[in-house]
C-alpha cells in the first residue's frame, strides 16, 4: 500500500437548520442568520416550550418513493440526499475507480432514534405482531453508510463511527487515513443525526445540557459568560474525499486538502470533559503534527463551541495548551452559534464550513456573543464575518465519553 498520499475535498452536501446545501448554509453563515425558534420539546407536554433548531423544507420524495421512506429512518434519508448532492458537486460518480477502493464512512452518535421511539410505542401499545419488520434496519446507525453504498455501488470499506458528538469528525479522519495510507482511493464521509424527539430533549435537559434561554437570539452563545447550554439540532454533512492526484487528473475543483487527524480520549468522565484540557490539546497537536506544518501556520479553528459552561472553558484551555502564545493570534468561531448542536452530524457540517472558509477566504462570526467570560479569552470573531486568508485550519469535535477528534485542513495548491 502507498503511504502519505495527499487527500482532497472535491464535493460537499448538507442539510442543516440554516440551509439544505453548502451554498445555502454559507449564505446564512455570512449573513449571521441562525435557525432557532421556540417550540415544544415534549409532544405529551405541549405547554413546555424551549428553543429548537430543525432542518426545514427537506423533501425525501426527491430520492425515495413512499415505500422507501417507510423503510428508512430520517438519518438515512439525510445521508442519501447529501451523498448525491456531494457527488453531483464533485462532478463524478467515481465509476472510473475500482468500486472496492471507494469507501463510505458516515458517523452517527445516536442512530435511528426516531424509529426506536416509534416502534417501542407500537410494541407497548399494540403488541409484538405490530412491530415493523424494518425496525432493526431502520434503527441501526450503520445503515446510513450501508444505504449510500447500495445506491452508489461503492464496495470499499464501509462503516459507522459512533463517538457521540465527535462521530462526524472522526469518520472523516478515518476516511482520510484510509486514502492517505493507500487502502482507498476515494470516500464519501461525514455525519448524520436526528434526535429531536421528546425523550432525547428530556435526557439532555435533565442533565442540564440544554440552554435555559427563551430568547432565540441568546440561546446558543458559545464562549459568552451568559451561556447556559446548547440548542439541540439535526442534520447531515457529507464530503467526497479523493486521492489528490486522481482529483487533479480529472480537473476537479478542490475546496481544500485534509492533511492531518488527531484522535484522543480524556478517559475522565461520561459527560464532562477533563477540565485540564489535555485530551483536546493532544488531538490538535497530533493533527498538526501529521499535517507536517508548524503550529504557527494554524490561523483558524472551527471550534466545538457548544455553549455549555464546561465545554467552552475546557476547549479554550486546550487551544492555549496546544498553541501557547500563538493561541491569541488564532481566529476561533463556533458554527453551533447558528446551527445549534447537530451531535454526530456536527463534525461533517463543520468540516464543510471549514473547507468553504478556506476556499472563500472568509470566516463567519460567533453569533450572539455579547458578554465576555474571563475564562474564555481568545479571538472568537464576534464583530461579524471576517476576511481571512487561511494558511491552515482545524475543525474540533469533543464527544461524551471523552472522545476528541480534530482534522487539519489547508488550502489546495
């Protein structure tokens, strides 16, 4: 197998609360437009209102007939839609490659939880014979990758990364490594998630992870002293990765190059990050080291930035540990300030945002920031969208269980 091959991002597709294509997503980010609204968290308690962030105007009938909709959970519908969008964007069906060398790696933190919720209710209320024969295939998280492969014919390495909120980023990192090290020539990769159901809201709310705000403009405010938790969102973000020379040979547009990946575990607590920030710092250091660049070349970080107290303090500390004095020179923003937290899909969508930032020479603001927190004292891009020639960028994801994922991207030559 070849070693140290370069890896290009040549196609992207997404569905998010602020746009159902990379172009729509980018326009919303540049305009400082969030996707938050007030709605009911619990169907059985409609009077209990909270801030929600949901995909809008998604129509699965474009790619699924009525029978197929019934057979596929929404996370699979999202993934198939985004995979087609990403391949169309890349301008190739990759059929010039051996199908056993084209992989699909799609992360999901929770899997088909809508199906689980619906079919458990059927089982308890109507009995065992009424449970759908499609329940298992709809609820398992790997079916997003499986269905994308069925529809594209890609027969290479195919799996689901499940590392909570780090799932999308680590899926991309694993696909990157497979191409870099010669096991694949191309891959469709990212994350998909839809957990906007009552008992998921209840669980996150009871662990005090969800925002307490009732103001849509002050709901997801990463790094702000008044932050009170995240806004739960849903969506999907997928990328087409190709071996660089293959992309160049076919005249592909290249958004950016993925050049490094760091993966660590805090080994500390089920939900809380290790307050010393070492795990996140090491993930960033490993990504920069693999990229073969100096830390001083990194001038942009798309942060995990959830708007929870512990995450934002710990991530700030981790950035300082990884970059020392240079940390104050790095622009740090949080896409979650406009999308909310897409859980396992966050890393896929945020990788798209990072690549578009490199390609367009601009970064979006961290929306809603007003009140400085002495413990969060970096440059969080609070004044509005900013022109920035990015020399190298990181995209961070930190998941329950202590999972830390970081990918390093740089401009294409």
